[in-house]
C-alpha cells in the first residue's frame, strides 16, 4: 500500500494492491504530516483504489477496482463504491449507500442514507461550465432514493426522500419526495406500485 500523510484503518481490512491512501490534495502538496485517510472496520479495498487526504469512511466499506475518492469527503457505514466510480472532493455520503460502476459524484454533493445509484449515472455541479460560476453546487440526494443507470442529475437539484429516477432520465428540476422522474427532460409520475410503501 502506498501511503501519504497519517492514515488509520480499522481491524479486519482486506487490501488488494496497489492501493493508495492519503494522497495529497493541492493544498497539502508541500506538507509531510497531515491527516490522511481514516477508514473503519472490515474494509475491502480493491486494486487501483486511490483515496485522498482528509477523508473519513465508516465501517464495512468496499471499493471496486480503480475507484477515486477525493479530499474532504465523509462517508458513513456499509457503503459500496463500484468499479471506476469517482467521488470528487467535499462530498458527504450517508450509510447503506451503493454506487454502482462508473458513477460520477461531483464536488459539493450530499447523499443521504439507503441510497442506490445505478451504473454510469452522472451527477453534475457546474451550471455554466467551464466557468464554475455561480459556485459549484452538486445535487442533494435525500434518504431512500434510487437512481437508475445512465441518469443525469443537473447542478443544485434536490431528489426528495424515497424518490426514484428512472434509467436514462435527465433531471432538470427538483424531484418531489416519493415520486418518479422519467424521460429527458424528466417529468414526474407516481412511483410504480411495487415501490410504494
């Protein structure tokens, strides 16, 4: 394992080389002693995983191959991040979150608990790229949300609690709680019968 900064990993970790922990962010490049990565118990880190400095991850974390998690990200317990997924810096993920392969989570995104995000889903944070103005604002994904494969969520969008975003949807407006967003641009319909409480 390649380590930068000061890293801590709980008991029962399984690490499949090569894995990098505590990689320095731009503001840490000239520092030697800085907070690296903190990971709880029973982690599984697969080859190619790179986790930056100032990252805190709970228990029972698992990464697929070639996962990238950038600086100042906080992740809860029982989180799985699939192969080639990218989580940019300054993000918060709750517990019991599953990100499938090739999911992209941009800077300043908040994801609640019990969230599923399907393969190739892309969340965005820059309304007028590449200017970054107004400040980068990722989506807010509330508890119990499911986002289907290949969906695109625009900057600053809130996906309400228990909502479903259908595969391939392009979400341009906030999604009400317990509704489904479907189509491009997405429109809102009732959840399918099998998904209602």
